[in-house]
C-alpha cells in the first residue's frame, strides 16, 4: 500500500466512492466524523498517515484553530480541505499555512480523485527534494513519532498490511524498545483505530488480579467485590487489547486466556453470565517464549494462538543510525515552553553512539531529560563513559569469576537469584508458621507484615496447612 489517509467527514457513506478510488490506487482510508477526533489520532505519536482530507464545514473559530494545530503538529503532512465555496479566508489560509491545499471541487467528482493524488504525489516529491538537500530529514521526520525508527526494519507497507489484518500479533523485544508504541501504531492502521485500546501489564499484578481485570467480576464474587465490574475484554469491545509481558502470566491463567481467544467469550468471576467479546489481541514480551514452553512456564497452544504475526523489535544498539535523531526528538519533547534546547555537540553525539543503551528508547529519553537539567555536554559525556565502563566491566570479568559466582563453574543469572529468593522467603514463612503452631495472624505479626500480604505470599508459594499437619498440632 502507498499509505494511510485520514478522511474527516460527517457522512462516511457519502465518501464511499472516494474511499474505493483511493483503495484502488493502493491507499488505505480511515474515516472519522469530526476535526477533534482527527486531531486525537494525529496527536498519537504512533499514528502515521500519508495525508489528511477534511470535508467538514468550517463553521467556528474552533474549527480553524484545530486545522492550524493539525498543520503545526505535522508540518510535512499534506492537508486537503474540501469547500463548497472559496472565500478570502481560505485563500489567506492557503498562503500562510504550509502543506494546506484547498479543493473547491466536490469530493464525489472524478476530478477530485485526480487532484487528491496529485497533492499527495507532490508532497512526496517535495520531501524527496528536501531529502537530497538534508540527508537526515527523513530520519528526523520518522523519529518524530519515536517509533518511526522501526520502519527501517519493517516497511510502511508491511505495517499497514499487518495493521489492517484482524489477527493476533506477538511483539518481541528488550525492555524499552517501544513494543507498546509499535502496538499502537499497528492499531492506528486498523479498522479498530477509533475504538478502545486497552493495555494490561501481566508482570505488574498478581494472577488473581489479572484474572479479574481481564474478565471482570460480579458483586460478591470475592471479599471486596462490592460492585459489578466489567473486564478489559468487555470494555475493549470492538477495539484492541495489549497484553504486555505475556511471558510472565501465570500458567493457569494462560488456559483461560486461550479459551477466550478460541471461543470469543468471557465469563466474569462469580457469574454464570457469558459475554460475547470482539477484541483484537496483541501480546508483548521480552522473554524467550520457546524456552518458556520447554520449561513448562508457557503453554505451547497459547503461543501458537498468539503467534500469527511475529514482530521482533531490535534493541537500539543494533540501530545506531537512529540514536541521534531520536535523542533530538525526545529533547524537544521535554523542552519547557520558551526555552532553547541545548546543542548535541559532536563530542556528545560520539559518546552517545559509543554507549550501549541497555535501557533502549526509555533510557535515551531519561538521558535527554537529564541534559535539559545539566545544560553541560561535558558532564553528560563523562556520565555516559562511566556508565559504559560499569556495564562492560562485569562482562569482561565473568569468565574469571564464574567459579566464585556459581556452583560447578556456572555464572549466577537473574533466574538463579529469583529462585534463591523464593526458597529463602518460603523457608522464612514456614519457620514463622511453625513457631506459631500455624497461627497465620501471629506468624504475620512475627514477620511484621500485613496479614493480607502474608496470605497472598502463602498462596503465591503454595504453602497450605494439610490435615496431617493439623493432626500433629492437635496432638
């Protein structure tokens, strides 16, 4: 496809001939009814379009202000206004605002199709000329939405096709590479673009809360359920759900999610009611799900259900050509009104290109916010060099310290640390229960933690008082 066109019109049915004509020439079209709704899409940094066509009456000053804001936010984007009569105001508008085009011909007319395509082609030709004069321009334009860098690895045509396809998408990538931004970008291309986009972080909540968040619950389903609450699947009706960090979802909950994906139905907790749901599911993870399948931590059938389209977003260190344009964009994003942005000196750019960026895009943003505070390129260079040395040193010492760091010459990993932490916490809980003859309130008080938090930890680690244990205590 040649790109996405945002069509603003109060009567979508009246624009059907125009939509079909544009589709025949390789464009996809997203129709919206009002200027504020269009502006909401264009404010989204993940939303990329080839052109905007507006066929709404300019009745109020607010409408003119909205058009000006659209032009200011997307200076390289061609904006086409269709008007019944050409007024002096329109002429002034056209000469004062770059990228604005006025069409007097009704949009249902054959001439309007040709005029619209000429405007878009002309805009692309101008951009190509600017590109010859300034080779960094296309990168900066793409970087304006932060996720544009990914287009270097996945073409706009590919992203458009994936966005329009109503199938699950699995996004892989390190923390901070922009998986959520990519998901929103794909959503912006889809027919669900003007429907809800909801996100749930599967690593941030206990599995019990994730279940209630996804599927909802009825009043009285559990302690604290004082009202009926719809789940995200029900709230996202017709829209999109992003399950972030899907690799951290509890294995038991994965089975319920698989059932929802297969049947398109959810059953709120504590209810006999079955709710039909229609939501596109996208999932994101930084984990190796195939390894999770081998270890029994992730369901193979769920993996293949989600893995219809697999998009891998490479880390920033593998995209060095995008670091500086991205930094400039993020620097101006956090610039206070009226302030002047500090210059990214040649030395600072060199230090940034040599740095490994383990935190990816999120870390670039934090560094640029620090630069706005420091206003000192040398200080920031020293900090980047120090951080680079700190991250490189452990990797260099790892072979020598392997015997000291782990058993049998194996290097201790985060997984080992997590396992040791679980074992230590389990032993602490069991010791406290044993000392209080399995009186859970007393054990919680002894450990100086909240009783509800104590019960959650017991459930988390599968610590239960068996009948045999109660018999021993009673004796």
